[in-house]
């Protein structure tokens, strides 16, 4: 019997648990350990922020769902990982030993890296449902006394889609309230151009997103670095291609939603050979750490080098499809090892994204996610808004049901028609179940 522990129960951790349960042997034991017993569907947070969704509509109590699958559950934060001893130390003083560990913690939000930044400072976020609810609570007061809105993503951010989504969703809500004409809007981003997305663009995302911002009368600033935030004022530096500061601007605001940079969580940071200097987990193409062969990593916590140099640092996003691909590879590889074989599966790392804009949206497919690509497609239209709603309902149902069925591949096949996406085994195609 082997003890398999999954550290984290967000999108990557929960679907990892479901797929690992299918891939392991009957005699093996699977445990999920996490700081939060409730799963929240993060892609719905921009809707929560404007009151289009409630917390209850997008949350799942994990204990009964995991119990139905025969998965043990420890809703206790991890205080320390000791990879030499193969043990997790939990904040309640207990320990959890493992034979195989899958790190699926997601990131820590690095609000403290900018003075006055974050929900405890002067800006908001849609990275967590608590932050989104805070925006929803303040929205009524804002609408009674409208002012300027700043949205976007700061230096080092690696998740740009939700910044664009919230920008257009709040714009749509202001139009519904008939006060859009009283609210100047500016999109501030570390991207070198609109629609870069940390991926050097996909299809015509540059043209589509620039056109959408222009149509909605939203100004933008690219290659921008947030220096500090004060009450009602953001100090932003515009950075030239050579890295020099070419201008510093003080932007007034009545509301500001800016996505932060990410870093690895504290229990992982500083472990030599396991993580990079930023605390993200080092993993090979099989999602396996090269120093600690019994440790695998999936999701946002995985270290991926940036696309290339940019005037302001831009990280690479880990999209839902990419995460599902990592999960399938990791689960199958651990299953192989448990049966005395070598890990042979690797994720396809393709990207499929549905970005909702309130009443329209942009979709893109990048296969693979890192260029050059075999598929490099983007499109916009009202159908994206409908598809995102369908995706939300389907995925929440999947999580509550406890199935390991891969949604993103199904979407690619049925909606986009780009063909069967596959894992790779010993240099030959092997199906990603």
C-alpha cells in the first residue's frame, strides 16, 4: 500500500484527487490536505464582484464529495514540508506522512510587494471570493458617488484574463445602472501590448481586445509598473523598452481592481531543489520534481519560465486546460510508478480560454500554449458569454459529482473542432482519459 497525499484543494487539487483515485491501485490510500474546506469556483469571481453570482452558487463543501469517492480529507493548513522525511507538518501540530506527494497549492498573492496595494490596502482583487465579495459590498456606495475606475494587472502578474473580464463586466454593470457616462475607466497592465496575456498573444487577441477597449471608451496603459497606491491615487511608471522610466503618472480613482503577482506559498519557499527563487515548484515534463522523485506538481504552483524579456516582468498563465493536462499526466505517471513502471505521460499544455465581457466575450485556443503553435485561434461574440455560463454550470456540477471527466478537451472537440488532444507516452500517442 502507498500513501498518496495531495496538498491543496483548488481547481488543480480537486480534479487531481478525482483522477488519482481512478489511477491508483485499490489498496492505496489517498488524502487531500488543504487550508480551506470549501472549494470556490474562481472563474466566477468577476461575476460575484458585481453581484451576478452569490458565494453559495459557486461553492462546494468538499468533505462529503471526497468522502463519496473514498478520499480522506484533512482541512488543516500545512505549516512545513519536509521532503527528506517525506512528511507534512500541519498547523494543528499533527503530521502527515506520504509515499507520494502532489503539490497543487496554487499561489500566494504577493500584495505586500507594492506599498498600499491589495484588499488590506487601497485596491481590490478577484483572485479570491472574499476579495470579490468585498467589491460587491462596496459597489453600491461607489455607484451613489461614481468616480474613476482603474483595472488591470501589476508587474510580475501571470494571470491577465480575469483582469480583462472584470474590466468589461464592471463596464456592463455600469451601463445597466445608466451611470457609465460618469465613470472614466483606465486599464493598467504590465503587458507590453494589449492582448499579450503572458503568451505573446493568441491569434488576434491584440486586435480584438484593443478594439473592445476602444469601443467601450476605456483608456489603457501598457508596459506599466505600479510604484505605490494611496487612498484614491495610484502612482504608475511607464517603462521604455530599455527598462528606463519614461514617465510617472498619478492616476486618481474611486475604485481600483488590480491583479497581483504570484509566488509560491511559504511552506515551500527556500527548499533547495524543489522550488525556484520565487517559490514555484520545479517539475519536468512528467510533472515530477527531479530531486525528489516522489513529489509531483500541478497547477499554478508549477514553475514555468516567462515567454521572453519584456520591459515589465510578465508571467505565463496556467489556464484550466493546461492544468487538466498536468493533472492527467501526473495521475497516470504515479499510477505507472505504483505498478513498477516508469513515468511516461506528459501534459499537452494547450490553452483554451473563454473570457466573458458581461454580454459578449473573447475565446482563444493555443495549441501548444507556448509558441510556435499548431493552432493559434481567437474569436469574439455574444456566444462566448453564453459558453462561459455553460462552462461554469458544467464544471461546478462535475466538481460536486466527483467525476474526473476532462471538460476542456470535451469543449475543444465539441465546440472548436480542433481534434483529439493527446498525452504522449514513450514518444507515441496515448489517449488522455
